[in-house]
C-alpha cells in the first residue's frame, strides 16, 4: 500500500493548514489518499525502470503536480523473459474517502517501441474506452485523463534519461489496467457518459481529499473571516485548484483571499450574505457552474446534474436555432453542449456565467456585494465570463424553470 500521508500536515504538503482543503483535513483529522492517476504513474514508473534495469524499485517514489513525493509499495510485479515487457501494480489507497476504487489494483504494463514513437497509452482490462464526444479525450481513446497522461510521460522521461532509454526519451506503450475495473465502473457515471469497458484514470493533483460537508463548510466560513480580518475587499470562491489558478492570474488575489469552495457554492454565498465583502468572484468548471446557473447550490455530482434542457433554453436565448438547441439538449455532457454552441457562434459560456451570477445575487438577497463569474474548461481556459454586478440589483431575463 502507499504511504498513508503526503509530506507535511495536509494534502498540500506545506507543513501547515492555512485554509481550504488543508484546513478542512486538519479540522476533521481525515486521511487523504491517492488518485488512480497517481497509482498508474507509480506503477508505470516502476515497470519502465525494471524494463531498462531488470530491477523493480520498491517502494517507488513519484512527484505529484504540487510537489509532494509519496512512495508506493508494489503489490505485484512481473518481468518477461528478455525484458520484452514489464508489469507493476499498486493498490489504490483512497484514505478516508468513500471512493468506490479504494483497494483496487492498478497495473501498468510497459513495452518498448521504436525510437521516436513517444508514449502510447492503451486501455487494458478494467480501464474504459471513450465512445461518445464531450469528454477531454477523443472518441476511441483509453479513458486516461490528460493530467495523469502528462504525469506519466514526465516520470517515464526521467527514467529514460537516468537509465538510458531510446535517446534518453521514453518510447513505450503503457497499458493501464484495473483488476475488476469493469465491475467497479458500474457504480460510477462512466456508462452514462459513454466510457465503456471499465474505469477512468483520473486526478489533477494526485491526491484524493476526503471531506465531511460540515467541516468543509466550516473551513469556508473561516476563510471568509480570515479574508475580512486581513482587510480583503475582493475574494474568490473556486471549485478546485485549476480554477483557483485562473482567478489568481486574472485578479492577482493573495492567498488569504481564496476560498476553496469545492461543491458548496451555497455555503459561500450564504455566509458572505451575512458577512459581506465588496466583491466576490466565482470561478469554476463550465459544467459545475451551469448547475449554479440552474439554481443548484450544491454542485456535487451525487446531488445535482447538468440540465441539458436548461442549457438548450439558454442557447435559444443566445440565438441558437431549434436544430442546435435540440442537439444541445441531447448532448452527452455539458462540455459537448458548449462545444456545439462555440462552433455555431452562440456564447453559451457567457450565458451560463451571467445566469450563475444572477442566481448568486438572488441568494445574496441585496447584500452589498458585487459578483462576477468565470467559467473554465478542463484545461483551465476561460470559456465564459460575466462582469461584476450587484449591490441589490434586480435580476432580468433569467430562464423559467
């Protein structure tokens, strides 16, 4: 099993729990775990090392996107005669999070390819394949998300440089598999999203952060209190680390003005209604903020879903004809709906941002707070914006629901 905890006192590995997720973990004492992407990176790093050296590193240490360096024990390993392939496996430890993949065995099988091939990813047993558009991967691709792919490429390149790969680069096929993954995937959204045959390999930070709703909301409230005490007049509620980076880049906000909102948009708005700041920026993924636009205050996938019919109505208001509106209503994901509208010149991202802003102002009930909203895609690109509005203005033009 992997080490139980990253370096430091919280999942950020900073040695302190200043706010947001670190504060939440310090408050609850819950133990973080590892994403399937981190496990796949560890397994592929160990397998490629064995392919080049004949020896499996055990434990194997990797570096996560925010600098943590966890070590993972190998649960299985196998080196084929003549070093034609090498396989290593890591058991996923989700910490105290009730993750359906906790305890799953994530395997990586690595085989050498001709020089110049680069890293080629393959879905093994238990890992799904993308069959419908609207996801951050092309149809036909293995369901290994972009950040885990990049993390694996970086680690494999380091192994190649150290042990003499083809021209100090990694030219390999990496097959990721998960024991019983197809069965586990039936308990996820994958079949509905058109990811067939198994699980997705996920993770943007490499860390699974468990939470209790009450503790997370408490950390949001403490974040607002800290910002106000520091004299901050502008704070940002962000749904994750990518949106946090975007908010900082656009508004140059200091760390103590950032609220790790997660899925709890309502908690941010209701507390700021009672404890106002002059300006609130809400920044998050397009799909999540489309839920806020539709009136949902809890954005978790288990408690609210993207309403494509609602998006179709917004698209009509933005000039979409009935054919496009119908296609939006039948889209596989919110991202697919956005892509359809972008191609047709319909500003669905801006419409969602504006409607989410107006819904936020309704929750604020006239509190002296100006709100702006930024919608981003999975890569962190801004796909919709609504300029600040507030101080008790009356909403206009919100779609009927």
